[in-house]
C-alpha cells in the first residue's frame, strides 16, 4: 500500500468507531466519540500500517497577555504561536511522504506550559482534521475563560500621543510590560481617568487593601 492508501484505511477505521462517551445538554444526553478514543485508535492503526507522523517546528513567537481576571486580580498569561508542520511518512518506503503546514497557538500562565499545550492541541486538531472527524467536545479543556477580557485593538489615536497622569501630573511612560496606549486604555477602563502605571498600581493596591 502507498501512503495515501494507508491513510484511507485509517479513515475507514475512524468512521467505524463506536460512540464511547456521553455529553449532557440542558435537554438531553448525547453520545459521542471522545478525542482520546479516536487518537488511540488512529495511533494503533498507524502502527499496524507502519505510518509515521513527524512534527516539525519552523517559527515560534511569544508574547505576554495582561488582563484582570474576574476576581479583579492582575494576571499575566503567555501566548505562544508559531508555524509548524506535520509529515506523514510511509515507514515501508520513507520517500513516500506528505508534508502539511500547520499552526499552533497556546496560552497559559507559564511559558513552557503555553508551548506544550499549544503543540498538544494542535496535534489533536491536526489528526482530527486529517480524517475529517467532528466531535462534540471541541472545547478540549472546557477551560473557564470567562474572566479574561480580550485585548481590543488599540485605536490609532492612542499610539503617538503624550498623556499626563490625572493623579500625579507626570507624563505617562511605558513600562517593561505595558505600552503607553495599554496603560491609558486600561486606566480609563477601570478608573475612568488617565493614570500612569505607578498610580494605577497604587490605586490597585489600595483597593486590594480595602477588601
Ligand atoms: Zn501618576
């Protein structure tokens, strides 16, 4: 069998899988095939047919994501994203191979966790997409992200202006973690005033102490 014929065999197997999990909605239970079950079966069939899947990472970038969670605490997450690819290889004839470019995104409170979760999820999705598998658990972690305020694009008029803090009167300067525009936008949002970062921190600490 060539690589493409082997992939068809894997796809046939996936289609025959039994629904092994039960999801609940407000109205009724619905059976579905769990991703773990699918992946385990794909891996078994890949071994049997001698098919390899080799990941490769080509570009990766990292940025910080500052937000205030639903409990009012300042938090930092790390967002890693990058370009990667997967190569399907027919181990019986290693020149018989197929490369597919892919992306990954990860967001966690630690850098290494962020990269790891990004790669893990991207591989899960790559496998599911490769065999046109839809499941009802497409939010894999069911993470509660409701407390995160997504960053809006920063309006152009905020980017080159000079601002003065309404508390201390000093010019608002950027910090290692935040640009001027982010500081201004954040302080207007949470304190309805333009404030420098040290005055924001003072007010934040005071509000924490008052609780
Ligand atoms: Zn100030």
